[in-house]
C-alpha cells in the first residue's frame, strides 16, 4: 500500500513539475511549482523524514512560493494568449517525463531486502557513519537532542553567519520588489 501511495505522489510531482515548465503564465507556473513542493513533502513523509517534510511545506511551499506570488503580482506581468508553450517544449517534456517513468518502473523491482543485500555486498557501505567523517558524532547528536536539535545546533552555532546573510538577501529581494512595484504605481 505504501508503495502505491509513493508512486501516486511521485507521478503527481513529475506531472506538476512538467506543467510548471510548460506554463507560459508566471502565476500558473508558481502554482504548479507549489503543487510540486507539496508532492515532494508527501514523499518525505513516506520516507520517514517528517521534519524535512515540514520544512519543505513551511519554507518552500509556504514562504518562497508566497514571495514568488508577491513578486509576480507586484510586477503585473502581461497575460499571454495561451498558457501552454509550443510543440517543442511539449515534446521535450513528454520525453523527460517518459524517461522518469521508465526509471520509476525500473525501481519497482527493488525491495528493501534486495537493496539491503546489495548494500551489504559493498564493503565501503557497511556502516552509514563511515560515509563521512563526522557520521558517528552526528548520529550521537541526533539521539541526544532529537532530529530538530541536531539540525538547529549547527545552523545557529556553526553556520550562523551564512544563515543571517541569507536572511539579508531575502530581505533585499523583498525591498527590491516593492521598489519596482512603487515605480509602476
């Protein structure tokens, strides 16, 4: 049952991403991209990454998409006669969606047992913590603080300056959008 739900959301993500690429209207593209982000959040929930799913909805489907809609509405972009692009873009989208569908069907044959057996045969992947130097420390930190604490501690201790620079860049983008909109009023 979980696999069927996974494939439904994966198909929704591919379809909505294709519609985002094919949309001529900026407003439609933003709405299709929001639907794609929500489908990806559902996939994260199915994979057991609830925190990442919540961040996906709050940050990407929420804040960033609202910012995009805000900018599109402020700039008042013209309305094209049709919402779809030409036949070349449609053909490219069909080919890419077909290739992704072939990959999804190829993955259908994998079971958790088959994947575990293949990983167990590779000696360098015997311990997930051995893939990067701080693997065991990260695992211990996640056990001690929980997943949110393990993400929040480096974000606000080690990466505080890049985090603040990102917030300043987003603030600058919002101020720029308002200045552009005020010019047209």
